[in-house]
């Protein structure tokens, strides 16, 4: 019996790494494909082979990972010769059935760590691809240390995997599925949450429920990802996209709403969906490219009532001894964080990038606390420029972790172009937003650090660990002007950041799709220039808040300020709307003051600032072709209003090109 047949019998899958020149790797992949029958799905920037009429059906670009959810393939190729898309690799591995090989094509072994990785353009905020030596060294060490990985390097003998004495595979997943299915069917009402790692049969179980109940409605982030669910539901598969379902005033009748891969649906949509049916089944993956299922439970499910939790832990498509899953869990740090020791007093320390054990522990803690943490974040922490990590406690059981990102330092001309809405260079989330939306150009020229994530282990909460981490970062930021944070506003989160010394400086006018909360930004000064920025930004928000509150459903308390009408600072911002490209949403308070002070009639502008959520209706009533034409007309009226007050663009020398 050949090795592949033994793998099939044992219910395992394996990784084969092919390292060498691009053409040599492709030749070896073609030889594998010719020798072993199977699907041979290829994830690569472009089709790898031209000798197969159905090649297009068996090729996906790495960015199309969502179309693979819930599907099954036998054998696959992952092309990492130009870049390693970690989330796509995880998704592809999760589709492979027992007996499959996953071929990983990589650059020549010695050159690989220093070769620019094209995938870095997605996550490193860089103009040109960068090398990713820390991530590559991590992968290389795991490949060399695992005797279950086949390693084929150009000009070197092939290293064949060891052949363990695996027991014959007897899958126990169907029994586990049936036990949960029986409980679901008996559930009179409420929300059932089904979590599992990839390949445990969540979609199949959901399909069984649909077939047995016969009155289920299915929704998911993409219909293409429900193939397995549809196969098990058979003729009782009834699908409707989340937005289409919510668009109906009267929900389609159903006894169950099944939401497959619920964690990939924005929280506000999910909240609206679960309120429409008597029984809901939410399935989500606890490992993989889309983030942490544990975080999903903490962030979303904790706010629900009548929730019943179920877990599938028996693999359906492979055995518990599967070498590929074990290697992947190590490579992308999918395992849970270790429990911390809450009674131990700790002093926060900065994590150096070469200290992989501490970085690994911090990443696992961030993953367990933040649903959106994914392998993309692992790549940032390891190799993206401008990253800084702090830890509280010792690996592997950290009590807390804080992740900082360098921002600001833009040239004044570029910062002014950002302020004017003409340029949006990559990165600098808060620094650019304060310039582009709050109208504070100096926020982009000053040097700052943004707190990207902070997490405290459940066992160590309510002990001041988070504040200690922030204080340590502040003490070490003497060469910076301010620290910043962007978060979905809730009273409890703002209470934490306020206790850390931050000042609220911006509230977005739209709710975030991911959290359902308004985006808030706060800063903490570290220099005299940072103090001046903080004071100006906080005073401006307090002055604008009575006007903003008309459009933002939040109750915020500010020190009383006087709104004495249009002032020079307002003129500056109004000029940015009228003669540059500053957005309407960021200009509402100043445009309201402009309308009130204008010496000429500007009826369209007055209507827009009074009801900014009804711009489509306003454009139609004005006989304009759409939002773009309306905004152009509003800019013209703002310019007329300013000119009636003797204000022109020439006074400020804006970069209009």
C-alpha cells in the first residue's frame, strides 16, 4: 500500500513543501498532479497549468478565500512563490479531505527569508513589498522540525516524511453530530450557538437540521460557501442573503433561521437577524482566517439572552492525528492562550521581535479577546514596520498585552493635502482621520503611536493590568507627541480610556459595520505639541457636539462651551469643503454655522446640513443625477456663502491639485 493510500486509511492529510526556482517548483507540482488523482485545487495569483480544460474551475486567487468556506477538495496546491497569504492557506487546508496532500510552493530555501513578499502590500502599509524574515524563519523551523512534512528542495535530496503506526480511522463525528441535532430539534425557542474548528461538520449538521425540520431558512456571508449545508439539506435548502432578508418588512416564514459562519457577518446585521425568528442557529469557526470564535462569543453572544452553546470537536474529514492540522495550528498560532496567574504582581515589559515565545503568547491572548484578530495580524506583528508590543506577565501565561502602531510624521505639504481631502496615503489611521475629518492637519505631522489592540486575560481583569500597560507605553513614548486609540464607543470602553488619561477628540457620524457602535477616537499627549493638539481637538468636539448630537444617537457630557457662530477657524474648515475636497459629513457643524451667517440664500446647502441622511432624496428633488452631483452643487453654494462674507480660498493657499 503506497503512502497516500495509508493516509486515506488512517484519515490523515500531509503537507509537502516544494522549494526552489519558480519554474522548477511548477514542474514538480505538475508531476505530483499527474501522479495522484484528485481535484488539485490551486490557490495562486494566476492559473498554474494550461494543459487542462477545466483548470479555471480548479483555480482561485488567494483573495477569494470566502468562496472556499464549507467546500471539500482532494489534494491542493498553494502557490507562495511570490507571497504567503496566511488566511487563504488556512482556508484551503480546511477544505481538504482525508488522504489529501497540500503542496506548498515556496522560493529557494536560503533566499526565501529575504525575498520581498507581495502579500505584505495587504497588511504592512508599505508602498513596495517587503521581506518577512521573522515569519519565514518561523515557518522554516516548523517545516524542518516536523518529520511528517515532506520537504523537496531544489538541488538537494528529498526528505520523505516518517511513517507512523497510525490506527485505522473510525470517524466519531456522526455520533457527536446526531447528539447535538437531537438537542436542537427539542429546543422550543432561543438561540443556539454551534462552534467548532474547521472540518468538524458544522455546515453538515446545519444542513441535517434543515432537512429534518423542513421549515428552515438559511443565510450566510456568501451563498457559494453553503455548498455542504445545501447538500445535506437537499430539497429543503432555502437561502436568502442577510441584506435581502433584512430588506423585507415581513420576514419570510420559518421555524429556524440558520446563520452559517455567523462571525463573518457584521454585528448590527446579525443583531437584527436574530430578533426576527423564534429559533436561531449560529455556526462559527473557532480557528481560521476570519478570526477567533471565542472572541465572537465574548463580544456578540454575551449580550444575548436564552443562548444554548454547543461544540463539535471530533474532526469529520480527517482524524484527530492529522499532521496537516497539527502543523497549521503551530504555524498560525491557532491554539488558545494559556491561563494566567492573576495573583502574581507584574511589571509591563516591551516585547522584542526576536523574542518569539513572548510574541506568540501575546498574539494568542489578543486572539482570545478580540474576535477580529486573524493571521493577518500575526504577520503584522512579526514583520510590518512600526509595530511595538508590550506584555504583562511571562510567557506562555501572559496577564495582558498591548499592541502599538507608529503613526504621523507626515511632511506638512502632505498633511495639508490630507486635510483638504486630496490625498490619503496608506496607514496612519487616527493621525489621518484627525486631519481629514476633524480638520486638525497638525495631527498628521506630529509623531504618534496608536493603540491597535489591548487585551487582559480573563483571570486578571479588574486588577489595573490594562492601565499599567498603557502607563508603561506612555512612559516609553518620550520621543512621541501623543498616543491615540480608535474604538467602537460604549460607556464602559470610554470609562477605561478616560481612566487611562485619554481625551475624546472625535465621534464618527456612522455606526461601524463590525461593531454596530459609533467610531470614537481619543488621544493622550506626551509632549507640549501633543498637549496643544489635545486641547484644541477636545475643545472643538465640545463646541460642535450640540450640533453633531442631532445626527449621533449618543449621550455625551462635555464642559459647557459657547458657540459664538462662525469664527476664523470655521472659515478655514468651510474653505476646505467649498474649494477643496473635505467631506460633507466632517463639515456639518461648520456648514450649519455658515448657512446661519451667510449673506446670500443657499437653500440646497441648508437642506443638506439639516438632513444629511436624506441626500438621495434631496438630489432627486433638486433634479441632480446623484450624490456626486449634489456634493458638487453643495460646494458651489458653500463657496457663494463664503464669498458673501468676504472669504476666499486664496487666503489659505490650499493644495487644490
